[in-house]
């Protein structure tokens, strides 16, 4: 049996002196684009154990949904993503027209010319976060029951932010617990998770801090929105330094959307009041890289509590 390709000679990792460069070759294989990597068996073993560990933390009431990497363009537009993060969005495009017209486009490529100008947008986008499809789905069902709703969702997501850094991928896995309910229920959910997340990181042997954060809203107007988001403390992040000198990486986020999504989709409680929504996001790939960066490539040498938590 073939051992597969050799580790990357120039591994993804910012510079040759990047302290993560030594692990990159064992975890990833290049696929010809920055921030898009094939994942090795070693990497996937840990990612799978991490997913199971997160599943172990799930509330029994949660409804489980797994989404494909694409979603309705119209739904994402309505969610406000195009307005807030147009620079990060990836849209699915396709060739349309008669057989002859499509052949003509393909022939242009054959002649070494650009063919992509003939693409037209389809009704799909690449999902930029796992929770967007939940809100219209819930709205379709009518008023939410008392006590609210809880979901466990996951998707392969895309963000157009090419980078050579191992913690900034273009295509990565996002797992989320999503809560829909009263303002108090969202607050309790988010605060409960912020307390728990630090305990989970400690169990996994990962140093961390919790900090107020903002989303990268686009442009100058976006900066104003980001300041307001921070002032209202609507987003927190769990930050993990990959090595001693590293700028800490946001590996989880805790988001209070207030009535943003419920207003857009008309999500009401039993008495007809607008619901609130919130979500806790686990960056599966950032957390997996964090485990290798902090504990090394030899799983046998990982701290016993970490091995126990991950059932290794
Ligand atoms: P950052 O500030 O680092 O760009 P973010 O605020 O965009 O992060 P969220 O939108 O809250 O992150 O996404 C949820 C989680 O998804 C993050 O906590 C992180 O773990 C993960 N994530 C976000 N962007 C990336 C990326 N480019 N590559 C890998 N994981 C990511
Ligand atoms: Zn979310
Ligand atoms: Mg970001």
C-alpha cells in the first residue's frame, strides 16, 4: 500500500520560521490554493474525537441538523450577510444556455482565453456560517413553543479570506449550538456556555482567555456597527494562543443576535412576541490545530486528562 504523498516541502504556514510549520506537513496536504487543504488521517482522528467530545456536551433536547456546504442565496441575502460581509461571500456560479453556447465558452478555455466571464450566478451560495439556514426553517414552523428551541448544527463553511496561516482557512468546519427563545433564555444560554467553554478548554489542556469581540463588518459604516456590537458585548470569543509568542486565535464564539434574525424571519413566541436568538460556534479546525500546536504530533504524549476527554 502506498504511504501517500510526502509531507509538504514548503508546508502551509506563514513563513519557514513559523513555529507551526513543523506540524503543518503532518496535518495537511496542499490542494493548490491558500487556506484549502486536504486533511491527513492523524488530523481527522483528532477532529473526529473532538466532535464526539462536543456531542457529549450537547443538551438532550437539541434538534440535530447537518447542512450541506451550500445554502439558498436568497435566504443569505435576506439575513443581511451581503450587506455586512460582502467581501467574504462565495457565490455558486454556473454556465447556462444552449449546447452551442456552452461549447463556445468551453472552447474559449481550450484556446487559452478566459471563460469565467460567461458564468452566471446560481440560486446558491457557499454557506459562510452554520446557523443561517436554521432561522427561516424555524419561522416556517410557526410560533415557537414556551421554553424555546435548541439546535445542534454543522456545516462545511466558506469565507473568502485566503491566507497562509493555519488558523485562517477558506473552507472549514463550523459546529454550532443555536438557541431561540426569550431574551433571558438567550442570555442564560450564552453565559452558561461561556463559563463551560473555559472549563472544556482546561480539560483539553488548552490555555485560553475569554474576550469581548466584534464581527468584521465591511467598510467604514461596518466599523461603526462593530463598535456598537462591542459596546453592547454581543459577541465574545474564546481565544487560544497556539504557542507562547502567538497572537491568540479565536476558536469559539458566543453570539447574541438579539432580535436580528427573528425580526427578519418573523419568529415569534407563543404570545406573539418577537423571539431572541443566539449561538455558540466551535471552529472545529481551529480547535483541532490548537490541540496539535499545544500538545504536539505524538498523541501518546498528550496529557492524560486531554486523552481521557477525547477518549484516546
Ligand atoms: P476571526 O475574528 O478570527 O476572523 P470570526 O469572528 O470571523 O473569527 P466567527 O464568525 O465567530 O469567527 O466564526 C465562528 C468560529 O469559526 C470562530 O470562533 C472560529 O473558531 C472559526 N473560524 C472563523 N473564521 C475561520 C477561518 N478563516 N478559518 C478557520 N476557522 C475559522
Ligand atoms: Zn451562528
Ligand atoms: Mg472572521
